[in-house]
C-alpha cells in the first residue's frame, strides 16, 4: 500500500502544465494555496502550508519555484518535491510580523529567476477566489505591463482525471473514514455531547495512520441535522432523535468523505421516510453514473426520482461533486452542468436533503468507469437504529 504520490508523478504534473502554457502562448503560471485551501500547492509540490500561505510558479520552460512565507523554509524543505524554494514577505501569517533584517525575495526577483531575465507578457493565475490581497498585489506589481489571465481551468481540468496512485490513496482514506463511523456506531450513547463523539472519529482516524481530518467533523443531532455545513457542538444527543455523521480524513494528502444518518433508538417517522428516500435516490445516482454520458442527464434522473417521491422541497444542491486532494473539488454535478463524464473522474456522491426540522446526508466516494463506478465504500446504506 502506498502512502504518498511518487516524486516522478509530481514532475509529470509540472510538464503537463508547461505543455499547456506553450500551446497557449503563456509565459508562466502561478497558483495560490493556504492551510484551508492547499489543493493546488499539494498537487504540484506535495506541500501543505500552515499559518503562512504559498504559491507555486511554473514557467513555460525550466524548474518550478515554491514561494513561501518567511518562517516556513525548513518545513517546506522537508516536504516539497520542488527544490527551488523562495521566501516572500506577503506570504506571512495574518498577524503581519515585519521580520526586520531578514533577507527575503520579491516577486520581481522570482519572475526574473524563473524566466531567465525575460519580462512576462502573459501570466496565467489560478486561485482568484482564495488568494489574499497582499499576495495578488505583489504579483500584479511584479507583472508590470504583463497580462494576468484567470486560469483556474488549467489545474481543474488536469486534476479531474485521477491517476492509479491518487485513487489508491483516496480508497484508503475512505476505508479509514468508514472505520471511524463504525467506532462512532459502537461507542455513542444518549447523553453525550456532539463534541464528545468527535473523539471517536479522530481517534480511529489517527490510529489508522490518517495524517489529518479532511474537514471539521459533522456530528449533528436533532434539528441541527438540517445544517448542510456545520460543526459539532455541546448539544446533548438524546435517544430517539436524528444524528448525522459526515466526516472524512486525509491519507497521503488525499481526502474522503462518508455521510450516514442514524438514530439511537427509534427514528421519528418523518425522518425515517426522508432517510429511506436518501437511500433510494443515492442508489439511483450510483446506478446512472458512467463514462460517456452527460452530467446533466445524471441530474435529470436524480430530480425525476425526487419528483416521484414528492421530495423536491428537500433539495439544496446537486448529488455529486468532485473529490481528491480536497473532499469537495471541481466539478459539481448540477441541473445546468454542460460537461461529459469520463473514465477516471472521482466524485463524492453526496445526497443531502433537508428542511427546517431535520436533514439527512448519504455520501460515498466513487471513480467513474466505462460501465459504471468503482465505489470506495458501500456499507450501511440503510435505516440505522442503534
């Protein structure tokens, strides 16, 4: 079992980008990442920033450069597959220390190094929605009269098709997450607070050598189950009320997520009905996904089933989203999706349904294949009453 992406695969990723840059007449690509949004930095450098942010610079020819904050050099050197590492003040942590006397680079010096003294005419930038203003302004200043074009699609498109190694890491992540659900199922008791139950999740994940949580665990109970995005709280879990498990871990820098609704005791009848619809409609989506069909056609099947069950009132978002380094990646599968599915795409089949009283989520990872999907996890898609 592998525990990380081999170094040569990172080199292939850089070369794939350089080929695209050459075809498009672009001099350089820059992508941004942070502790909470590290995906593109991990993809290109195997580096997950902490406290400070980072960028990777890929010139059309030559070596890539990892740009970090003033304090992260030894950390980056330990993990990064990119050996050229440069420190820039604008990547410092948000408390804005000044580091008087530190010898730091600037984006002007880094562009000069990356392009062998040439001035960039066209710069592809990936990460517009997450880049901090100081970093973007530093890049814009260094670009001078060079054109900066939004290029999130370059990395999104490359990352959509998963390699054999990526899939192996995602499957292991999902296996560990399923173990954490079983630990919750075996140990949860009425009277516990939601935050107490998270200890079973985290303990099982780290015991099985996950490096971290994929996101803050959702252990939600009662009315709080209607939170499509949430966090465990000090609410006390009671007998005969809904509980939602939605959790994932990171293994080899790749993520998973599993969602299962359940109850300690007997499910309320309205909640049971919604859980059963969730079981059935996730099955419909899983049975529809395959390479060569349109994303919109999958959504159509999903929506038709909700209509049949008079359940469209519980709808919030489409039933699938990409997954990989992040649990939630491009692309979403929605009513207006205009792309085709292809072999090697990875999805979280993420069925959330809810109203003002409660919500349910059934979620599992899959890889799209020619004849259907390769499922990462499939256990406990049923009514669960402990």
